[in-house]
């Protein structure tokens, strides 16, 4: 990549490999697909590599969605083997989530870079407040609604997840706990949603990124090597392998933690990653 010598490139590669291990572990621990880790780190890596600001954030998100695919599958299989996944919610949400992913991909093609950061910060902070200061009385109801509202929830999960580059765990975890579902079940079900969101989401960012490659030919030629739309293939190749290895470790850690410990750890993590982009918006 332009502007980086060999030593800096090797350091960048080592960082991405380490981040892959962390994102895989968190995918299993929180059911989030790892995207909430990957997007902030990719942002710094692509900044150092000289990727223009106008395309930096969507490139981070598209690459994150592509990487989530294998780690989400690994995490889902581990949770499913423990019988923790709520299949009823999956059956109710699969179609509206898919429609939301498609809508998010279309928006990503035309939206300004700032929009992606605003969505990331707003959702991360909202979820953190719920997790860190939760009360048993903070509920929308004893169980999920039926019909239009349930479909709307699924659509929102798919839409916002695609604009954030995550597997949907932030939103589905939040909703499930608001409707009285245990955090461990929410995490497990979110891992299944991450599979459903990441595959069409990654394809959507390939579509969304074609016009950007035409607008920034110097990026495609020098600073954005081996990219497919808004997906950096180099970033994906470096991060994926270690993520696959560590996802099952995160699953075991999640089931070993208490409900409150898991909520506190998740909430603190969201404050940290949300703050990174909040600062950049100032």
C-alpha cells in the first residue's frame, strides 16, 4: 500500500491477524459476529494506508461483513450444539431481516461516510445503556409481539446491521432482553442471525462499491489492492483464519459467565468502540 514501507506493512498485517483472533472470540462470547471490533480497527488500518475518507468507512463495513461469514457460522454451530438458539425467532425474522439487508446495501451505495459513523455510535451507546444500567422492569413485554411489529423489528435489525458492518447481535440482543429472553439465549440466537445478515450483506457491499472504485482509480490501483467493491480481500484473508479458531473459545466463555457478568462485559465493550467514532464526528 502506498506510503508504507515493508516494516510498517508487516506490523499492519500482524495487527490484522491479532484482531481476527479477538473478533472470533467476541463473536462466540457476545454473538456479535466480531464486526464491532473489526470496523474500528479496519478504520485505523485503512487510514494509515491512505484510503480516502469518502470510502474508508464503507470499505471497513463491507470487509467486516465478509469476514463475519465464517466466524458467524462457527459460532452458530457451537451455540446450536448446546441447544441455546431460539428457532422460533429465526423463523419469524429471516425474511424481514433479509429485506432489511438489501435496503441497507442500497443505502450504502449512495450514503455519505458520516452516516455510517452516526448509526454505529447511536446503536452502540443505546445498547450499552441497556446492558450496564439494566433493571428487570426495563421490558417491552413478556414475549415478542406477532405480526407487523415483529416483522418491523426484523427489518430494522437487518438494515442497521448492514450499515454498521456487524452481524446483528447488537440489535437482536437488545430486543430479546427487552422481551424477557435470557442473555445467553439472546447471544446464541444472534449468532444465527449473523449468518443470515453477513452473507447477503457482503454481496450488497460488493455491489455498492463498484461506483467508488470508478471515482477513486488511484485507490483501486495503489492503496486498495485486491478489493472487490467495498470488500478488501487482503484484510479478509488476514483476519478470517484466526477468527475461526477462536470463535468456539468465546462460546465456552459465554456459557461459563453469569448473566450479569456477560451484560457488564458487553456493555463496557460497546462504550469503548462507540466512543472511537463519536470522537471522529466532533
